[in-house]
C-alpha cells in the first residue's frame, strides 16, 4: 500500500468525522428547538378571566370588588391578544360590552366612563340620572346594570315627623359606577380620636338610572333635601302603593 493511498484514506476519515460532528450538532440543535417549543407551548401566563357574567356598564373596580375578575393560568399559546395580566391596566375603566363567564378579560373590552356614557342605551323619553350612595343603601353592592330598583326617600316635612316612603318603583339601572374610599372624620372622645388616627372609609357607588323628567325632579329633591335608600327588585315585580312611615305609624 502506497503512502499516497494511506494519506487519502486519512483525509477521508477526517472529513467523515467532521461531517459526523456537524450532523450531530445539527441534530442536537434540532432536538433542543423542539423541546423549547414544547416547553413554550406548555408554559402558562397568568391572566384575568370573568368569574361570572360582567354586564356592560360595570366598572373595573366594581367587577373586582364583586369577585368577577379572577386571575388564572392560561397556556401561552391560548392567551388572547390584549389579555389583561394586571388590574391596574383597567383602573378607571368601564366594561363596554357584556363579558361572559370564563372569557379572558381584554383591555379592548373596557373603555373610559366618558365613552361608556355615550354607549348608554337610554330608553326614548327618559333621562339618565346618576346618584351616589353608600354601599348598604345601594343594596350592598349587589346592583348590576339592567337590574330594576325602587327608591325609598326620607324627607323632613315642616312641623311634622320625617316621612319615609317609596319615591320611585321599578326603575331601570343603566350603569353602576366605581366605588371610592371616602374618609370619615374622627368624632367623639379623645380615645376615639386616637383610635381613628387613620380615618375609616365607606364604600360609595354611583347608580345611573333611567327616569322620566318628573321622576328626575323627585329624585333630585330627595337627594338634596333628605336621604335615599334602594331596594333590588326580582323580575316581573309590580309597583305597590304604600302609605309611608313616620315615627307615629312605623309599628302599625
């Protein structure tokens, strides 16, 4: 066997080894890319979904307080474009459409209160009127857009006891506004004042109702001159006449 033949075989062996090394590296790279895609495909992203139906007109703050915004892990490949991952992304916004239970919360489905006001479907001949009340008189925060409510008013009449009576009955709720924290001034003894170093807060809510011009005047008077309380009606309820209540007939 000549030296030239051995030399050619050596070169061929080296070339084969180099090609094998390249092929192995390419295969490893390919396998790793598949593994990465598999891992990425199974990775989850924490996004918010609707825990129940969120009616159009509901503020993000109200939806959060009502436990309607639930954070959960969703496979990365299934995360919708614009999905909300942090609640501050919705701060100060209102649902512009009804969001069904289980839907991912998208930023595009929420809008500013000003824009939402333009989306209110006010029945012909009626007016949209907003009233701010604390949570208990507002049915503890259970009122949602499209509900029906009645309004009880307490008004002080001249030379008589205060009168509490149904002012409006079976009124449509167009929207439910955000809650804000209202500081309550400390009062009472020095001990109470010390205990109230940080002022307490009361939940407030804004109810936007569909009322006639006459009802709007009644409601405005009650809000400005007295106190109002709301009751939540089940579907199909009818207005019922009542005599109203004073200190003289509250028990009978």
